[in-house]
C-alpha cells in the first residue's frame, strides 16, 4: 500500500488565505497594515529567490513589506544600525535577517540585536528560551509548520512516539520541544546515534531534518508511521541535464511503500515555511498593538 501524501502546498495556501483575512481585520482595527522587514546582505542566489518570494507573499497577504538589500561587504556596525532602526520603527512588526550572512558577519551577533518581540524567525535566544520554558514567544517557522501538518493529519499527538532526526537550532531542537509540548514521547537522533534505523523504526512520527539526501530508508519506517521530510537537497545533474533533482532527507520511493502518510519534496514542508512566517508576522503585529491574537491564527 502506498502512503497518503501530505499536501503542504494546499495546507500552506489555506493558511495564507486565513492570514490574508485576519491581516485585513488587523488593518481596520489598528489603522495600519501589519509590517514585515526583510534584510538581505549580499547576493547569494538562493537567498535572493527566498527574499523575493517572502516580499511577494507579504504583499499578497495585505501586509507591508520593507525590503533592505545591503552590499556583501557591509560592515557589522552598518547592519546593526539598520536592525536598531527597524527595532524602533512602529510600522515594522517583524524583522527577518536572511541567512546565511557573508562570512565576515557573525550571525549570532546580528540575531541577538533583533528585538525578541520582532524576531518572527524565532532564532533569538530569548525566543529559544521562551519555547523551552513554555512562555509566549516566536517559534521558528519550519518546525511550527511541521507541527501544523502533523496535527492536521493526526489530531491529538498524545502518547505517540516521535523521532526527530537532526538537532539543529533552527529545526531539530525546536521541533522536539514542540512535539514534547504536544505530549508526544520524543527522541532526538543524529549522526552519532547508535543503530539509527532501529531508533527510527520505533516512531509513529518521523521528522527528518539532517540535510543528507535520501538518508532515511523505507525499511527504517514503522508501517503506518507519519513521515515529515524537512530536507531539500539538490542531487548532481544526470547526464544531459543542467539541474539535478530535488530530494528530501527521506528516500521517498521506498518510504512511501511503508509509511501511512508522507510529505513529498517539493510540495511538502517547503511551502509551509513562508506561510508560517506571515502568520508569525501577523501575530507580532497584534501583540505590538495590544490586540488579542485570533485563536485560529
Ligand atoms: N535562510 C534559509 N531559511 C531561512 C529562514 O527561515 N530564515 C532566515 N532568516 N534565513 C533563512
């Protein structure tokens, strides 16, 4: 039997529609649009594509987009001055500094300079701490999107065995925290985990976020498990092609024969990230104006 496909693209479209409706109510209530600032330093081609998509999605949702493009040789003081200006701008509810930054800039220094209440990426240590102790803050977009897909598919996650493969600050760690808060029994596995296939085989929920193409094989998956593939890896091009295939961290062909449900790559987790970013920016806007955050956002 072949697994059901979890259509992240459709779910993300639904979320963006909801964000659009609530953004319109926010504008009426606050007398201004919710605003998201995106800072891009340098000309990394992938980052340029992301930033363009974020700008378009923000405007399409009825929010104001502030785009700041700085040259690759921008010094730290100049970047920190811009962050400070955005922190103090009441029209800016959320600030995102696109990563990676050029090598001479320290990412932690820059993230730490963003006001935690405008840190819609959820990367600031204050927001990591808030998540860890269960306080209201901002949760990184990708794991929050994964949680939304899991709840949509499975409903209550209480008592389920979840294995998160990968321990990054951006995905693995916050994902484990969110699953724990949702009452799942959580294991974080990684490159040094012993008997990784056996560990993954215990899981009702597998979240793969290691950045290794097709690492998680079908025979690692418990029959009927729900598999969330966060990986986006481009393989080397086949002969005669100029671009390689996009694959996840899960070997989709073998895993879909065993799993109950699985996210495809592309079209699974990827589209959720921007939709959740817009959601976080709108949450920030409500908090900044002292308005109640709609319960369904
Ligand atoms: N680069 C790739 N993904 C992301 C993201 O979600 N946020 C930021 N700030 N940079 C990124």
